């Protein structure tokens, strides 16, 4: 990227170039519930074909994923996120997206923990009841809830455990987040290779691509900070001038990707929908560090108690 080459031509009236209105980011009108149900069906069908043909086990996996993601979903709703949507990704899992410009560290931590904690509680209750009754179906369901949610609590990004550690200690430091991301990629690759599950290697592959893009975005943010352009703002409130200048930075950063779209010429191109999404990716939310050192330590202790204590409690319930 060569940000110094960005031309901010002056205008006699306002001192800036005449910038066209930024493109409007239209909200998807597709029914998110229908899309999630279809994705859930595809997930189950592919799981049946590729991994396990036990319908009961597949149903347990799907139920666990849905309850896990609904925990994130309702927590985001409770903290007034907008445009909250739940997505199921066949064979890989699910995620919840939403929008909120001002986010606190406490809120973010609770949203992250709201996914695995309910599933772990359900799994332990099912084990306690199933163990007493000798019900193998309940034991299988319990094991599914516990394994998937405990796996999600591992301190690896993008799992919930890694996201929690990032929210507590790394959110403001790009270098630490980058190193953590690289370590997470290597750990996941080893885990998935040892599991002989080639399909799951898509996850670290996507993470490598995401780390590459985030590094580029961070360089753009550093330039914007030097130019005193606010990038900690949502797309809706982004000024037209800021949109086109961020767009220029993107064009300088990805010359081959946007070949034929010259920077400094403020007119819409066929690549505008992609550029608009990439501008939005550069923007960041405002994270309010409201936990403090004590709150961070207490949250970390809670996380470790759940991560380490659950297997201990599982062993006790299984052998009581």
C-alpha cells in the first residue's frame, strides 16, 4: 500500500474533493430462520453421508449446535445488538452475527460464555439423570453436549475459549492477536490431522486467509489513524469522504485483486459491492474496557473452573 499517493483534491467550496454518496449497504431480506433450517438439514445430511449414519447421534449433534448458538443469539439480543442472525455452516458448526458499535468487555465476555455454558450444564444434568437410570440414550446425548461445548472452550481462536481470551487480554493489541491466531492455526491443523478429518482442515485454511486480510486491514487502520480519520464507527455513520479514502487504501493494498479500478477516481465500479464489504471490514467497534484487572482475573478463573472442573465432575458422575 502506498497511502501517500492518495489524492485528496481540494474543492473551492469545502476544501475537499467532491465525494459521491457512499453505497448503501442493504440488509439481506432472506429469511434467516429458513436459511438456518435449510443449512441445518444440509449439515445433518452431509454428516450422515461422510461420518456417522446413526440418526440419533446426528440429531444430538444438531441439537447441541442449535442450543449453543441460541445462547449467543439471545445474549446478543439481551445486550441490544441489531440485525442478529444465526448461521449454520454444514460440517463446520455455526455462528451468530449482529451489530453494535459500543460494546463493553463485560458484555462481550458474557455473550461468548452464553454459548458453551448452557450446553455444559445440560450435559451434566443429563449425565446425572442418565447415570442414575442407566439410560444409554441420555448418556450419549450428555456426552455430545459436553464434548462439543468443552471443545469450544479450548483456548484456541476462533473457538469460544480463544475468543474469550482475546476479549479479555488481546483485543487492543494487533501483534498479540496475530501471534495468537498463528498459534491457533498450527494447533488446529495438528488436531484435525490427528483426527484424520481432512474436511476440517478448511477451518485453519480459512483462518490463514482471515489473518492475511486482517493484517492488511490493520495497516490501513494505522494510516487512517495518522490521518485522523475515525475508523471506530459503524458503516451507517461513516462519512462519504471517509468511505472513499478507505476505499483508496484498499485499492492500494490489493492492486491485483482490484486491477482496473484506479484509486483517486471517485466513481462506482462493478467491484463496488465487494469494496463496500471490505471497507466495512476495516471499521471497528468501540470496546469499553469496563472489567478492570480484577474483573479480568475473575472471568479467567471462571473460565478455567469450567474448562478443568467439568471433566472432573463428569468423571465423578460417571463413577458414582
